[in-house]
C-alpha cells in the first residue's frame, strides 16, 4: 500500500512537522517553560550537558549492543578504551593460536 503525497491531509503534515520540531527542540534542550528563564541559566547549562552525555551514552550502547553491562557509570572514553583493549586481546589470542597451529603443522 503506497500513499501518494496528494492523499495527505493538512492534519497529517502538521503532525509530522510538529513531531520533527519537537524532537529538534528536545534535543537542543529548549523547553517552553525554560526559554525565558535566564535566572536558571547555570542550572540549565549543566542540565543540557548531562542531556548531551545521555545521548552519547545511548548512541554508544546502540553501537555496541550486547555490551550494555560495561557502560554503567563510566565515561564514553573509558568505554571506548575498554572495548579497544578487548579487541586487542582477542587479536593477540588469535595470533597465538595461529602460531601454535603453525608450529604443530611444521612438526608433523
């Protein structure tokens, strides 16, 4: 079932625009009740920083799905280095097993 553009109602388009605008405003941290609240500027800034961190954390968990248990309270950098070290260990283990296999084949 395909929907042609002419079949959309104004309501559907306005809903879509509203949905996209709300996502953008939510991501940038603007809320209708905090736009003019300048006296909360410092609190708002720290709130936005934590918001951005949460988004990064979500992205990292999505990229490395199945490894959510290592995310915890660690920083993004710690998570990346942890995963990098895991990869390095795996690579070294693979090299060792190949070396062992080659030496066994040469001995036969």
